[in-house]
C-alpha cells in the first residue's frame, strides 16, 4: 500500500513539474511537446489509472531550439547529466538527461529526436502537426494524438533495451488502434528514416507481426531486425557498430561502444565517477562483461542474417510476450475496459483474444 502511495505521489510531483517546465519554456519562446508519461497514460491506460508509472519527464523541442531549452533547464537548477561526452557520442544522442538533486529531485529527458529517427527536423514538424492538448494538473500541455502515440509506442519498443513498460505500451496500442492509424504511423516513420525500425518493432508482438503483414511492412535491414527482436544483452551496442556508414564513422562507433566516455559509462558503472582509478576499473569490468556476452551476441546476429536470407522478412518464432509468459487474453480484457472508458470504440464489438 505504501509503495502504491509513494508511486502516486511521485507521479503527481512529476505532473506538476511538467506543467511548470512547459510554462517556463513557453515563456522563453520555446514550443515543446510532452512525449510519454501522462500522454501514454491518457491514451492507453484509461482502464487502469495509475498503472502507467513514470520516473522522468520526456519533452520534445525543435532541434534548433535544443540548446536554448537546455539553458532554460539550467536556469531552473537542472544539470546536464551527460555533459562531457565526446562529440561523436553527442551527435548520435537523440536526447539528453537533465537532473535536479535535492528534496525536489527531478529527471528530465530533453529530446530533439527519437529512437532511430534520422531526420530530427522532420520528426519535430510531423509531431507538431499530430498533437492535441491535454490538461495536466491544471496546465494545458501538448501531447501526441492517436497517430503520434502509435508512432512513439512503436519506435520506443524498437530499442534493444526496451523495458517491459515500453512493450506493454506497444501491446495496448496494438489492441486499441485500428489499421488506419497504424498505416499513418508507418508512413510517418518512413518519412523520418525510421521505417525499418518501426516495422521491426511491430514484430516483437505476434499481433504486431500480423499487422505488419496486413500493411505490407517488410524488413530487409538485418541491423534493424536484430536491434528490435534480439533478447541478447548488448544488442543495441552491437547494432550501433554494425549500422551503415564509411569506415571512419564505423571506427568511431566501435571506439565509443568499446570505451564510452565517463558520463555514459557512469550510467551503468557508477564507480567511473571516482577518479581515474574508478574509470579504469569501470572500463575493465565492462570489457569483461562484454567478453562473456559476445559469443551469444554474435550467434544471435548470425541467426538474424540467416533468417532474412531465407525468407526476407518473417516474425520471430516466439515473441517477447510469449517468452515472458503474458497470459492469453489478459491484454484483451484490459483493452476492452479501456475502450469503454475512453469511448473511442464504443460502437465497435469487443476485442476477442
């Protein structure tokens, strides 16, 4: 009971802070959009209020206002958690984490793009067109509409390190939105260079694989397929190294993956912040862990390439929901309740498992 009250209090604090941050950005002439958190809860979890918990605030701004938005956050007492990363690492970052310590601890993910998005300017423009207004604790904020929500749910699940929360969002979105919404979302994903990642992410669920087949979404890029469907630890890092590019770019990506800068390394190895000795120990520990994972990673990569050579594009034999033991029919019951609460499909028959 106490844990639920604590999560509810934390969520309320984040919602209040989001409204204040958005008001501060707007006062500075910076337009922004709330990507996840309350936006996903409003769209996908009406049947289970409070079940879509979140620990940070995800804000999207135009890429040309990204630095200005960072200065606004700094003026409010936030610190750039990734200050000091290499230029090659910073260029690939779609967002930066800003933290404010103390009694009013807050974490803000400031986005200028999203996972696998190649054209950040186009990403901002299309989400600016596909948005609506939601009142969060008395403050009107812009959030993605249904098409934008489907797009974000898909791309968020395309990360190799996607959390159960992202996969739950995708499952619920697959059951809530019709093919027309997903077709628009797929078109938008292609327009920003993330079409393959979006299609691969759908294959993380059997319902998504069926949807991809109906929409004619195919995957020919083995890197995107591997990143979105592999369960092996380190798949994201290996996918980054294997991505297309000239030999100089690939060499930089290999260096950054093998020896990340201190701010990135400290995210998973806090000892890296303890001087040179701590940094050396963190690098050594990480290399040892990578060495133990590499054989399984390479085997998974080999299987991915073999699958695409044989059949071009096919869903994995077992989806993540099957691997994690989600009960049959569980999400259908949840989503039927969501549809009734939202009134989105009040005239439609209930979804059957």
